C-alpha cells in the first residue's frame, strides 16, 4: 500500500469538513422550509439572547448594572 503525503491527507480532511458543513447548512434550510426551525436564530456565537438572560436576585429592577 502506498503511503500518503501529509498534504493529501490535510486536503482530504478539509474537503470532508466543507462537505459536512454544506450538508448541515442544507439540512437547516430544509427544516426551516418545513417550519421546524424558526426563521431567525436569536443566538449569537452560542450566547443566549438578552431576553433569556436572568439576573441574580441581588440586582434590583431599574438599578444600573455597572
């Protein structure tokens, strides 16, 4: 069996990652078209939207957060 060059292996891994990303993106579009996923994704970089953030009990309503 012939040995593979590291460049070839890296190229193959990059292509596979791109293919998987494309498939995930298409699946998400298909789910959106069927109404299974909301049209807008409110999270940014995995963070909760501001509406879902809960403050600790030690912060009074209307008090500045600093």
